[in-house]
């Protein structure tokens, strides 16, 4: 799952509008970002045939660890319990959505790849994304729902506020295109989520947000 995670992040904005949009986007992308770092460093690996070893990023146990770590770090920085809880839950929401969608065979029969603990522990996954059609509809559907909620519960201060959201959507289109790059260059795509930092800042500077009542 790719765009579905972003849809969840955007939908969470009205729960606590003080939460930086960049933090919401990074929270839902954190597990994949860590996976990329771990693959580069040789700690984890993912092969084209669907076999993988991702216990430190995608394992259930480590998902809980990353969730608790996010809460702790956010609390130390913000002293805002609600913001800390939201970001922590968003981090764990990535594992939940991956459990539903993985393995992502896209028409192929890939083995289950979400470990419960560490290496050699049982792997799980409902395999929703073994169907390319279901994957497309679900991913785009979640992004659309999240985008609608984000836009309905916010207002632009100026023209820049409109363009900021458009640029965010266009920026996300780079992610699947990056899969076409040679393996050596594709490593750089690991760092694409860092682009959410300036984009989120741009959005928040030029939009006002309403809270769910």
C-alpha cells in the first residue's frame, strides 16, 4: 500500500489541527522509510520474487516499538498528549494496513511477508493486494477520501494554499515512477518521504484548519 497511507494521514488532520501536516505524512510513511534505510544498510532485504526479510521495520513487535517511540519523542518535543497519540497511532496504522494488503503480488502469488516477531517468526498478511485491480481501487479510494476530508476541513488563505495541495499530489506520483529506475538509483527513492517536510510546511503556512466537533 502506498497512497492509502497518505489518505489516512490527511484524514487525521482535523482531529488535532495543531499537528503539523508534515508530521502526519511522515508518521504514516515511517515504517517504509525505515525499511528503505534497513535495506540499504543490509539489515533487511526484499527481492523481486516477493521473498523478503523485514522484521525490524514491518514486524508486529517492532511496529509496537516504533509506535511507542513516536509517542515518546513527540511528547518530549510538543508536550501535547493528543498530538503524540495521533502520530503514534498513525505509525501503527501502517502495520495494520500492510497486514490487510500484503503480500503485494499484483496478480502474482507472493508468499506472506509480514513477520510477527523477528527473523524466522511466523509471517502473516491477508493478501488483498494480490489483485492489481483491488490494490488500485483501495489505494486511490483511501487517498481520495483522505483528500476530501482534508480539503473540506481546511480553507486556503491565498492561491499558494491551493497550489501546495496540488504539488503534494503531484509529488506522490513520483513514487511509483521511481520503480522504473535502475536498482542503484532506486535507492534514492527511500528518501522521497523527506519531501513531505517542506510540502507540509507550505500547506500549513497557507491554509487554516477546522477541528472535528
